[in-house]
């Protein structure tokens, strides 16, 4: 059995209360990893083009408020 298969088996056998706690922990872990990736992408300039386009659209009044 692979490590992933063992994790899947263990998670599927959790009691509802433990599964809820696991799900909350896992969601927080995903959010933290996402935040770190976005910060790395920003630091590497990967989002500069998108930011420039958004600012140009705003200055050209091509945006609208919701």
C-alpha cells in the first residue's frame, strides 16, 4: 500500500468529529500553501503583467464597481 493509499484509508475511517477537525486543518494547510505560492509569484514578478493591465483598465475607465 502506498503512503497516499494509507492516508486515504485512515481519513476514510475517521469518526465524524475527527474528520471535521482534519478537514479544518487540511483547509488551513491549503490556504497557507496558496498564500506562500502567491507571495512567491508576486516576488518573482509573475503577476506584474496582470497588475499593469488592471491599472491601465482602471485609468482608462474600463472598470466598474459592483
